[in-house]
């Protein structure tokens, strides 16, 4: 007997890939409450029972879509850091992370708690677990010690307080990108302002190129562990 295929179902099945594409279109177009499993099957041109071969419930399918948004974020950051280790600098990593994250519609919706779009996903335990493991606060908490070790952040400040301040900065900019933006916009782009603000908060980036490459390796290791977490939550 052949071994069961591993990985995500769409890697082995064109039907699963069509179902995901159909569900994503319906979710973004109608919101989580606006369609049924039958609607997904009809749009993908398969029988309703085919959906249940891959996702036992609509809830599992929706969580799968959100989890794939996180996987897309992680894979993009891993690729970029591998190609250009200098992105490990705080002043570059934070804007890059937000740029990639806000380009993922479901991650942007989760950040702004868009209940109209996400429905049950907004506060679902697995959504919360994904956000707690891979959201901005989790990423900052993981990479800040890396930056401190490699002369990319000041170390004369308590780590927890420093992480709290950095999280507030990143979250505030993120909300300005994905939600209503009351008040005046900065003269430069919000991501440019974020890069400068991170440097003002963390201090000069004094790392050598060797230290930067090492920091990039450490961050990639964290992101790869994050992939395993995401896969475990959407399997």
C-alpha cells in the first residue's frame, strides 16, 4: 500500500486547491456568514461531499484559510530573509513584516477584528492560537532577544518593557494600515515612519555583517517553527 500523502491537501489534489480558491473568494466577497459548504462546492464544480473529504466542517475550512494566510506570511519572510539577510535589521524587518502581513486580507481582517468578514473566526480558539503564536506581539517577543544578542537593539532597557513599547508601536502602525485612519497621515509612508521609529526606540544598529547574517538565521529558525505551529493548528 502506498503511504498516505503528507502536507496540505492542495499540494496533492487539484480539487482541494479549487475548493480553497472558491472558499476564499466567497469569504472575501460575502463574509463568513454569507455562504455554505454547498456554495463552495458549487463554485468549485465538485460535489458537496468532496469538501468533507478534506475539511470535516465549514469551521475547519475557514480556519484552514486563515492558517494559510499565516503560512503565506511566514514563507514570504523566510524567502526574503534568505535572499537578503540585511532585512534582519529591526528598521527593515518591522516594516517588511507589516507590509507582507497587511497584504494578506484575512490577516488584515484579524488585526482589525473585522467580525463582518471573519464571523466565527474573529474569536475562535484556533484563530486566537494562531494570532498568539504568530501575530505581531509573538514575532516581536521572539526576535527582540535576537536583536539584543547581535547588537541590533539597545540592551540597557528591560526586555519586557522594550518589547511592550515596540509592540505598541508596531500595532499602532498596523492598525493605521488595515483600518480607518483618523487624523492626519504622516508626510512619509507609514512604513517609512515605522522604520525610523523602530531605530529611535531600539537605538543604532551596530551589528557587523556577520552578526546580521547570524540574526537572519535565528529569525528564520523561529519562522520555520511558526510554520509547524500553523500547520498543526490547521491540519
